[in-house]
């Protein structure tokens, strides 16, 4: 079973450093401000698969990104560390309440959550030991809003003779999808404002990856995986990025680590923020921070009206 941690204590806030600049992964883009302006009476929620929190910290990216984010809440996936292995400034950064869940297998999976306000409740289990042991789920209650950070499994399995991966893990992946869906369904139907954010490990449509024809049999773009994500969207969940930006192309959140792939923007849009019908009216903006480096994924997020938190 994963070992959940209690939310860590809030430290005194520090003065925010000046915004830093970075370059987009798109070769035709100009230098871009790290974070977009935040509207009045709005709160920002961010999600990032960091592919190893200690690794992205060693690249001197994470704390600069976090401190200039103007975010109220941040969900992380693939933390890949027990909280005791994290430097104090990562485990308990000044001004943040934090929760981490680590997997039974050391250095694998793991999720985390950073909140500017003390959570009203934290749940780190789906009640399914075979799913919980991989530490892929945190639910945080923040006033009227519920934020779920989830690291949906990859369907890749064993290595085949031709150096490709089998799709042996797709059934496990779909089981996790369905467990999260069922866990939230009654509250979604009741109209509660809920965000489910994280690495969904599925590109929903052809415009969500650079080379759809080459990946029909690749986990992350098989019919059965896309149909499961369809089920969520047809049931009332909304992909906030598509809601705001429509069918814009060439916007991805993951790139292979092979040389030149990210520079040429040969990517997949795997990282999403889904809003329940109760949360959708509060969505003011949705975005992909594809100029942020440090991981093979980039952050995604939404800006919400503060009223989503309730009175």
C-alpha cells in the first residue's frame, strides 16, 4: 500500500522573486513569460508530471517555476521519491501546505499536492490495494472545490523481440480510469465543482498528437483507451483546454527524450485538466506551459473564478 503523508505545516510566505523568462519549445516562438497574468478575483490551478521531483529540482527549474506561478494549488505526478528523500525546500516550501504519496516500489510513480490554504480534507486511496500500491491518486477538498491529482497508468507492458513494448498494462490502466470515474460519479452528478488533473497517458483525438497514423497500436492512442476517455467526456466531464481553445493544433504536453523531438514539437497532449459540470462555469482560462523545461512533460493549468471555493 502507498504511504500517505499528512499535510505538512504551512511556513511563512516569502517575497516572490521577479518573473523569469524562458523559451518556448516551438522553434518559431519568441521568449515567453513563464506564467501568464492572473485575472482579478481568479485563482490558478496547475498540474505537472515532473518525471522525478528531485531531478527537476537539480535542474534549477522547479522552485523558480513554483514561486512565480501565482498558483493557489499545484498537483504533481511522477514525484518518484518518499517525502523524507526530498530537500526541505521541496517537501515544505515556504507558504505552502503539501501532501505526498509514495509507491511501494521505490523511485516509482508517486503524486504530490501543494496548496496555499490548508486543505479541508485529503484522501490518498481509492480503496483498491492493487491500484493504491502504485500511489497515483490524491483528492484534496478546498472549500467547495475538490481537486484530484491523478497519474493514470501507461498501458505499455513487457519488452518485445523487436524492441517495442506490448500493451499488457492497458487493462490495469482502464481499471484505474474506471475506479477514479466511479469514485467521483455521485458527486459529479450532484453538481459539485471538481477538477481532475494530471497525466492521463491518453491522446484523445488525432489532433492531440503529432503522428497519429504511426501510433494506432501504441498505448496512449489505441481505440480502447480513447473510448474510455470518450466515456468521461460524454458523461459530463469537460477538457478545459479544448473548451477554451477549440481545435487548435500542435499544442502538446509530452515529448520523447530522443534528440531533437521536442525542438521539432513531435509530441502528444497527454496532460489534462477535466472540469465537472459544477466547476465548468468558473473556468476563466486554460493553458499549456510548453515553454517550461525540466521534464519530458510540461505543466498545464486553469484559472478559475475565486467563487468556486464557496463562502
